[in-house]
């Protein structure tokens, strides 16, 4: 088992070293992007689970009682809790507070989604940069030693291919997850808007 792990580590080390300087920002982009993706996946999952009905939300608004966190943790209960903490008792003011709370909650659903999409789009561009630098290295070897130094030429070609491959491996799932998370956010926004309109009649 230890020997297998060591072999995997050596292969990964060789892959990273073969990618040259450009592979470092690609790896950093991948780490940051997947950290944000995991953050959003868990956040949206929490908002989809243990949701309360609009009727129950209306009852909480009328009585001024916050939803039980052990029973309700979805997007509707989040909206109700945020509103009740700002509620003044003045009907006209509270209607504006509810609108503001809905807008604030909607905007929080878009957090990091644009960053994820930008990072996923940057990865193949960095891969292309690595392709260019790798080919430049190869041509410099050819210019200096001709085609006789196959090992030196292979280093430049390897750099070009590894960075291109790495950029695509980061970009393709990243763009897919960006689209998936955007769709989840839109579904939550529609539910939030519907609940917000319903709750206006209970203030």
C-alpha cells in the first residue's frame, strides 16, 4: 500500500514538474474553484432540505415566532428568520423590510457563481499559454542543438501537452458545475419570490 502511494506521488510529481511554470497557476485556480464549488453545493443543499411550507411561514410571520432550526433549515425559513429579526410592527415599514430581505437573500444566492465561471474560463487560457511556452522551449532546443537532442525536445512538447490537458481538465467540469449551480440558484430565487409575495399578505 505504501509503495503504491509512493508510486502515485512520484507520478503526480513528475506530471506537475513536466508542466513547467504555467502548471502552478492552473493548480491554484483548480483548488480555489473547487473550494468555492463545494461551498455553494453545501449551501444550496442546506437551503433545499427541511423546507417549510408557505402556510407555516405565514403563521410564523403573524405570530412573530421564528422557525425551529431543528425542524426547518430551508430557504423559506431563512427568509422568515431574517425578516422577523428586522420586523418593526409597522405594516407599511414591514412590507418594505420584507422586500429588502427578499432582495438581499436573492443576491446572496449568486455569491461566488461569477467567480467560479471566471476561474473555469481562465484555466484553458492558461493551458494555451503553457502550450505556447512549451513550443517556444522546443523551438529554442531545435535552434540550439538541431533535432538531435530528443530528450530536450520532449521536455518542451511535454510541457505544452500537460498544460493544455490540465487547463481542459479544470475548465470542463468547472463550467458544468457553474451551470448546475446557476440553475439551482434560479430555482431557489423563484421559490423565494413566490414565498415573498405570499408573505406580503400576512403582514
